[in-house]
C-alpha cells in the first residue's frame, strides 16, 4: 500500500474580521502520495465559513465545504456525508462517494440563561449536501433542518460547547423512508472559524 512512499501536504488558512460584527475564515488543504514520480493518491478539501453577530442575541453562521479524494492503488477511497460529517438529520455514513459538497446555515441564539456553571443557548439550522463520484456529476442534493440546545461552561468545557440536536431529513435516500427525526449529542459546534 502507501507505506514508504513520499508524501506532500499544502495547507492554507485565513481568518478575518470583516467589520465589528462580521467574521470569516477560509481553509484549504491538499495532500498527496507519490510513487515513481506519479501521484498515487490525493485528498483535497476547502471550507469557507462566516458569522454575523449584528442582531443580538443571534449569531448567524454559514459554512460551505468541499472534500474530494482519489486513489490509484488498493481499494477505492470512500468519503461519507451524514450526522457528524456535515449533514445532520441522516445517519452517519448514509451517503458515500469520492466527493462531498455541502452548505450549513445556522442561527445560534444566546438564551442569556444559566444554571450554576452552565450557560444555555439554542440553535436552528438547515444543511444541504451532495455525495458523488466524479463522472456522475454531483447528483441530487439531500437536505435537513432542525433545532438544538447548546450548553457551555468555561469551567467544564473551556471555550467548547455540548450540542443536543434534533434534526429532520427532508429527502429519502435510495427508497429508505427517513421520516423519523435524528437526535444527537456531541461536543463542539457543527462548524466554526
């Protein structure tokens, strides 16, 4: 497989304040393996994220992402899209391909409520994503919407948060009727700067 082959990685990140209430970041990464001067496999990714905090207590967030991979040796690679991988509302690894693209929109609301060391917030969100293999086009989009509770604690979580989300898939996948909401608990925001 890929042991002992030369590798290369390029990574680029820019974070900017676009005004007193607007913040954005861009990240790109490309990594590859080479054998006899030829690319043996590569993975590329990019993400653009922005937040607007002009209308308190709301923080409006948007994140667009792309991830693609290719492999000329061994098994074909597989990227996934689903819960925890950019598309809430669908089980983890529900959608697969060698290329995924997505958009996440979220309104994070500071509830100005505390209980001991815990601070509470809420969120409503909409996610849309595509998973495909080059040559197939991007296929049809899959989307989900939902709401969640955010729990923060500088003492217990540092700058992190715990998320409890209830998300609803808006599209059926290959005949699977996904009409039940998906409830998930995780640490960290779905996306950030």
